[in-house]
C-alpha cells in the first residue's frame, strides 16, 4: 500500500508540546501535535465523545 503525504502547514506553526487544528482534504479537520520535535497527525474527532481532539489536554 502506497502512503500519501499532504503538506498542511509549516512545522514551525505548531507549538512544541501543543496542538493545532488544520483543514484536511475533502472538508475534514486534522489535529496536529508536536511532542519533543516529532509531529503527529490524527483525525480531529474524538472517538469517545466526538469532540475536537485538537482542543483536548495533551499529556506526553
């Protein structure tokens, strides 16, 4: 399976230890998290409460 990469935003725009919500493809929202310099991208919808994942508390 081939992976696809999509440039969403400059890495400098994501605060260290924090998150940022950006527009994804086809009207989706993506939550970006930066932890110790590494960036993680997830669907912005929390699977438990359907709230915005990127606005939650980050514990690393």
